[in-house]
C-alpha cells in the first residue's frame, strides 16, 4: 500500500470520478475525507472507503464557500490528525446551453469560475496550513484537456480549467520548500457511465482524435491520482499530466 495511513481530502466526492478517486486512494491505504455539497452521496462514498478497511469521514462542503472549506479542512484534521493529500476534483461544466460569447449569461461565467477555479483555490488555502505539519504533502488538481486544445462555445469552462493549470504552477513554486507537491491532471473526454455520473459517452469523432482509439475510463485516471499522491512522484511538481489517449502531446 503506497499510501498506508496517509490522509486524503477529496472534493466533489459524492459521485462519479470523485468517488472513484476516493475509493482508489483507500485501496492504496489512505484514510479519506469525502467532501461534497451532496451529503448523502459522500456518506455512500465513505461507506465504500470503509469497506476497503480504511477510516472514512463524510463532510458536506461547498467549495465556493470560504467558511465551509475552512471548516471541512478543520474537521478532517481533527478527525484523522493530519492532511497529507488533497484532490481538487469538484467542478461543473455549465448550467445553460453553449452560446456565442455575446449571448452568454455572465452569471454562468461567475458560477463556473467560482466552482472550478475559486473552489480549487479555497480548498487548497484551507488545507495548506495542516499539510505543512506533515512530512510531505500532495495536491492534485483536476483540470481538463479542453484547457490545452480549446472547445467551441465553452469559454467559461475552458478558462476555468486553464486557470487551474496556472494556479497549479504558482502553488508548486510557493509550496515546494515545504515538501508539498502540486500537480494537475488534464483528462480527455471520459466515459463516465460506469461511474454513474453522466449518460453520454465520448463521440466517435473524439475517439479518432486520439492515438489510442478507445474510450477513456475512470480506471484510466485513478491510478494517475494514486501515483501523484505517492512517494513515487516526490520530484514531480508544477506539471500537467495529460490523460487523453494521445490527443495532446505538449502541455
């Protein structure tokens, strides 16, 4: 177990990929706090973590709230005695159909930036004081492949995910002296049907854009999260790892 007795806080852990990441970290030996606005969902995730023989905590948390992120970090530390790993997974795509920028609703921009970028900032801000008390720390931010190659009529989402990459590199520069590594993962379009997150799967056109022409599954991502959370990645920081089947080669 590469992560035995380490403590991980995973945001957006009620369903889908966040749940997959939480359970994989538990399988690797970590105790996990699952945090999300969906309390019932994270309680189920916590049960799955406990089924792996690890300690689990479920916390209701809105990543856009400074108070709730601060309280969630404090609850995690009080419950487990440390915070060694943070997975900033919480995110949204959009609330309305994609439209040209001149027709866009500014409220959509504000909401997507608030969750995807400010939420990553606030969760990290809340956790870092506790992580500095550990021998080392690992922060894993979930960006997106669209930040690297763009997507039509998705200016809010693409901008938020590129912002996550910029924040990753700034934090890596700031926190390295405390033995805290900060990296980002940029997934391609994921077939999340097996994680019960979305009914749609990537199009055949998307598959043809990949060097490896098959669906990207949650199981293709959770191992990368586990690697970046482990000692195996101690000298990797400020990096963007593209998990996209070869859609983009240079970050």
